[in-house]
C-alpha cells in the first residue's frame, strides 16, 4: 500500500483548489485531452458524486490556458505553449 501523506479531496470540486492546495489527484488529463481534441460530442452520463463537476472545472482551466495547474500532468505532453494555440 502506497502512503503519500496527501489530503483526499473530499467535497472539493474545483481543479484549481485540488492542484493549489496539495490534494491527492489521479491524473486523467490524457483522457481529457483526447476528449477535447477528438472532435466528437460526448454525453457524460455518470452517477451523482462521480466527478462531473471536477471534469468541467479541469476543462475550464485547460481552455483558459492555466498551464501552471497542469505542471507534471500528462496533458502537457500533448499541448503547445498554450492549449488554444
């Protein structure tokens, strides 16, 4: 079992808060990048408390070009200097 000593983001729904306050974050930004760049619509049918708000918050940071929040995450491997370039 891996013990990191990082806080779990219980009740935290914004990507910025999770990244800035040192909460544990499972990096799924490579999947997010694929969704943003595949060019097809997606229907997010997921149960309550299953990360929809966090996903939308992550997309918001991505499209606003908040590279500081994505330091060390997979999606930076795919992006140019700004996600909008």
